[in-house]
C-alpha cells in the first residue's frame, strides 16, 4: 500500500464494506454488508451453548436502533457467545483499537441498514497509513488479507469430496 499504485494492489472488493464515516469510525465508506439483527441474535447462548433450535430470535439482542449517539444505552446483559464482538461492531463495545462504537453515526442509515457495523475486513487504527491507502477518498483499500472462508471449512469440503455417495436400491 501507499506505493504509488493508487491502491490497485489493495482490497478493492471490500472498499465499500467499512463503517460509515462518523464518530471516529474506520474506513470512511459505505456500510455495505452490515450484519443483520438475525445474525447478531444467532450468537445468543444458553448455558454457554448455541441455540441450535433457532430460538435465539425469541430473545433478540438489545441494540441501539433508533437512538442518537448521545442517548443513553444499556448493553444487552443476556448470555452471548464472545465471538460476536470479533465479528460485529456494536454500540459501546470496543472496535479493534478504534475505541467503542458510538452508535448510529457509524451507520449510514439505521432505518434500512440496522444498527451494526461490519468488522471482519476492517483494519486496526494502528495500521492506518501503513496498511491502508491514504491518497484516496477512503482508507478502505487495505493490505489486510482477511479470511473469506475458514480453513476448517476447506477441510470439511475436501473430506466430503472423498466420501463415496450412498446409493439406494429399492426392491419392489
């Protein structure tokens, strides 16, 4: 990055998937691929285990939907898988080294996009200017190589390809 290429060698495919620029958020554009409420709810747990019967939507995670950045907000106190905050930016929760998400100023428009910010492909504040392009309208062009698919999923796909298909014989 910052090698005079104009970021052509950076993460062009993810440049629009950063939090909307406001409240000290990273990137500067545009809030595409924001996590949904249903996705966040799926991190709800019971006794430390995921709710695999889809009952996680029965007790939605409390969000700041419709609140202004200065409005009082109480974080959800229910049991949540800690991996949620490695995947999703939520109000009041530290976002890498950018500080806590301040709320709706990190989102283009909560009415249609929801209250959460994408997090997986976003660079850390300490990487700004070093692993991000600083000469363009957004610092969303990065040298971050985030994983689009988990290695464990690749192994599962490989193993499933090695299995022989089951054939059924119908006797009539």
